[in-house]
C-alpha cells in the first residue's frame, strides 16, 4: 500500500523560481520539449504544469547545452 502523499502540480512561476530561470524560459523550454511538463488544453493557449520532483530529476541528468539561451 502506498502511503506517499500526492505531489501537487505547480505552475510556470513556481517552476521558474525552483530552477532559477525566468517564467518565459520555462514556457519556451516546455514548448520545445526540453523540460518535463504537463500541458493543459485551455482554449487557444496551453497552460503548463510541473512536478518539482520531475524537474529535479531532469536537472540531475545534465543540461542540454544545445538549447539557445533566452534573454532574461
């Protein structure tokens, strides 16, 4: 039986703060498939949600230096 609490999803603002980058960079990286993100369809615009544990695992694997830097 699993007694682990359910980890909540967070928005791009909290993901950006966790990663130490801008919200815009988080969204651009999500669109490019460079971050583990979960899209929510909302009309014409997609909303992104993240699990901090997945972002942490992703960062521990290394950084993709082929992604162009976004001006902050």
